[in-house]
């Protein structure tokens, strides 16, 4: 059972230890850094493209007919306000941590690696399942646009219902994302413009058929129906969080990210409100079709209008098709943005070694994470091809809401708690009281309790939330702060938990199963690989010492900065003097001039599992700040050599420390970086 206790100790040491913002930002510097190429307009269009999918053309009908009636416009306003609360929390974090990975980084700096891993797993699940579901909708709407039944393009084989159009769309969009981020943004902008034009057309085409009598009664199901509809249409605003995952590719994160996240939410909220008003004015709420509300609204007018002219008939039939075009373009953009966000989650997990490090590889020319993009396309494409995953839709919802809740909570914890201080009771007590009243409100809502019960529980929750103002603030962001904090993140938590409570028990069961699988993956794989990554990064020695004779194998022993013994290894005898060693390990493609010896740690691990050689005639370049006796070129019989283990840090040139190498004094040089090959 020794290994079990060792695993338990490792889990205790790693799982709950918050990461520093500096460490998270440091991971993005180097060979795997993504190109900063996105501006505020790109971000707004990515946000709109991710938010406005085909859902608005469907969810509006369900919410209006079965829950809110014409008051669905208020439901959309409430849902937009709720999404904006979490959007502001995302904005504060992403401005402070402008690196790929989104919510993983935010949770890691507050709650530690394990909770961040659970958040990342839910993001992976969210993006993968939603991509597959969205792609399936593409072929259905495409078939409808061609005048066929929705399943026309689906191939039935035994229990499988294969959708090759869905697979093809995912492959095409994955190739666009691998080709270039800026090019992907331009493609998204073009398609999103078409989608926006369709929405404007629907609004303008529907207004001439508006009837004020259709707005009476305004709220036939009362306040309960309005808020129930808000719980449904909230998911029309999901997609803004993907903008946060692109933070590393934003030119000016402090300015552009708030504009992108908040701006896209406000634009979408305005457009949704217009569409709600029009649909409820065109058709009585009880006659709105729940599957295709807008296209059926035009069809309803076409079939119920007496003495309709040929021109109007053609116009209304054309309008039905336009709605399908809007659904198709919405699917394309929301799928593109979801695939983009998914790849960035894989990148940060690869950088942390919680997943294989090749996920973090960035193509040197295209400057995109091509392996992460390919894997994202592969997993989502196979699901979209083979499986009808509508039954898992609620799993996507609860996973997304869980992530939102953790980000909102992270703002409060970061404001009022210092990691390692041990003074956690004041904040925990207040959050527990808020949670208790929040759950009570949600249960009362589901049981259709009398209005006074809601009021009492809401007031009690607000009282607990306002006590947060009595706590001393231990951290304030330097660039962007959530307005009206702590009330804003607290309200975000309240609404998010309320929405979680509106889901069915099947969603809770599936979510629990997914969390258990995620925990097992972390314990069996992730924490061990991440520990190996940290151990490797801790060796920071760059040593100037005399190497052993050519081909001798091993020589002088030095001590690295972390105290580990390091052995200076000579180049093999079959390699002529003057060769340099290249760091070709799985997480780095860096090579350094002037590296004529190789380090091996006392645990037997070398700098590179598979070292490769540079050309024999490559000279050793003089490092800035190096000792004057370092030869500018290595020749047989040279008495000086360099050995390096590099962890991505950037020490200053000319920093020298005296160390004892095998009993003799020598210099340990740490230049800013050795020139890369």
C-alpha cells in the first residue's frame, strides 16, 4: 500500500494548492505561444457568432407559448442580465490572466489544480457534445431549406443514424481554425453578418403583420411563467465564455476583452428582444409553433390571410426560407466558435501536462494549435456522425452552469481570502448562508410556493450577501474590476444555482458520473504527469564547466538551483566535437547553441528523452554576459563546455553564482536565454 499513501500525499500536495497568475502566464511564453491577432471587432463578432445559433429560432417559441406569452421579452431581458453578471466575472479574470484556457486558469489561481481540472473536464464535455449536437442540426436545417424532411440527409444503419453532412461541416471548420486564427475570425465575421442580416430581415418583414391585440394578455402565466421562461432562454446567451478562451490571441486584452464579452452580450440581448416582440405581435402566443416559430409564423399569415396577392404570397414563402438560412448560418458560426474554444482548453491542459503535452503544440508558421484543433474536430466529428446526442443536452447545460458558478465564486474568494492564511471561516460562513437560502428559493420555485415565500427567502439571501461588504478586501484587480462587487458575482451565483435547480434528476445523475470519471483521470494520470512537469521545470542550471574527455560518458557533478544533483554528460564518442545538444522533449521544441554537454538528474532523467544533434560544424556562439574565456567556436580539445536545463524563465544576462563543481570553483551562468537554433 506504499504507492497508495504516496498518491494520497501527492494529491494533498497538489490538488488544493492555488497556482500563481505569474505561473499561468509563464506557461504561454515560448515555443507554444499563440499569435496576438484579434481586435475588439473580432471579439464582438466571435461573441455574437457563438451566442446566436439556431436556438433563438426555436427556444423563443417554447418560452412564449408554454411559459411567458408576450412577456417572453421580459424573460429574455432577465436572462441577458443573468448572463451579463457572469460575463463581467469572466472579464475581470481574463483581463488579469490573458492566456489560453479561460475558466481553467481562473479557477486554478483560486481553488487549485484539482477543481480547475474538474472545470476543464466540464468545458471539454460542454464543447464536444454541443459541437456534435449543433452539427447535427446543420443537416436538418439544410434539408428543410431544400424542401425535404429534416432527416433526409441521415443514413440509417442498424441502431446508428449517421450524419455525414455534420461530419463534413466539422472537418471544414476545423481546417479553417488550423489554418489561422485571424482567418477564422474573418470567416466568422462574414457568416455572422449574414446571420444578422437575416434577423434584421425577419424583424422588418414581420412588423407589417403585427397586431396589438396579440399582446393581450401580456403575461398569461404570471411572474412564475416569466422566470421559468428566463431559465429556458438563458441558454441562448451561452457562447460569450468562448471569447475568454482566446485571451492569449488578443492584441490589447485589458481594453479589447471587456468590449468583446460585454459588447456581444448587449448586441445579442437587443436582437433577441426585437425578435420576441415581432413573433408575439405576428401570431397569438397560443398559436406559436414550438419547433419552428418564425418560419411557421410567416406560414400562418400566408394561410390565414384572405384575398392574398401573388406578390405577398411569394414574399411570405420567401421569408420562410430566409429563416432557415438564418438557422444554418447561426449553426455554422456557433460551431466554429465552439471548436475554437475547445482547442484552447486542450492547449492549456497540454501545457500543464494534465493531458499529453502535444496538445499544446503550436505550428511555427500558422501559429495555431493544430493538434488540439485536429483532436477537437475528430472527437466532435465522430460523435456527430454516429450518435444522436439530444438525450445528453441537459448534461451540457449543467456542466456549463457549474463552470459559471465556480467563476463567480472565484471572484468572491479572491477578493476576501488570502491563500494559506487559514482565516477562511468569515467568508465560508457567509457563502454557506447564501447557498442555503438560494437552495430554499429554488425548491420553493419548483414547488410553486406562494409569492411571499419567494420574497422572504430572497430577502434573507440578500441579507447574507450584503454581509460580504463587512469583510476586508485582500486583493483588487489592477485593470478591470467587476462593478458593484461583491453583489454582482453573488447575484451571478444565485441565478446560476437557480438554473441548475431547474434541471431534471437525469442531468444530476449524468453530471455526477462525469465528475467521477474526471476525478479518476486526475488521480490515475493527470496529477502524476503534472508533478513530472513541475519537477522538470525546477532544474534551472546553466553551467560553465570543463567537460570530460570526448566519449567518456559522464563527468562532473553539480547542484541545480532546486538542490538536485546534476551530472554533466559529454557528447557520445561518435559525435565530433562542436556538436550541440538539442532539447527535443515532448513539451518543448527548443534547442540551444553552445550546448556541448547534456545534463542528467540524479533520478536518471535526462534533459531530453530523445536528444537530436545539430550539424557538426555549427559554432558555439558567445552568450551575452558569459565569461571571457568561453570560446567563440568549439574545436576538438576545447576546454570549455556548456550544459543547460531550461524551464522557460527569463533570468537577466550576466548573473553569475559561485558553485562547487567536483571540489573546484567554477561559475554558474544564467543568461537571459541561450540563442535558439
